[in-house]
C-alpha cells in the first residue's frame, strides 16, 4: 500500500485554494525561468510575494509606516 507523502508546499492541502490570474506571456516566462535558475518553485515564490504584500498593506492600514 502506497502512502502519499505531502510536502510542506503541497497545493492540495486543507485550507488551500487556487487563484487564477492573467499575466503577459513574457512576464510569466521570465518569472518561471528565474525561479528555475534559482531552484525555486514558482508557487512558493508567489505565496511569499502575496504574504509580503498582505503584511505590508496591513501595517499601512493600521497606521504603521510601509516597509521598504
């Protein structure tokens, strides 16, 4: 009997949803290429970018200076 081993970034974990966005082909291709060259998973990088944005925007909303 095989057991599925879930990785920390597994896209099908409970509480996760899929987002669809439209981006220009060249932007998507360059992003994917840069992630590959750096040995990074594009979805992990995108989650990190979303997290950083939410943290920064939440701080600004609560009267804190935006971090640069």
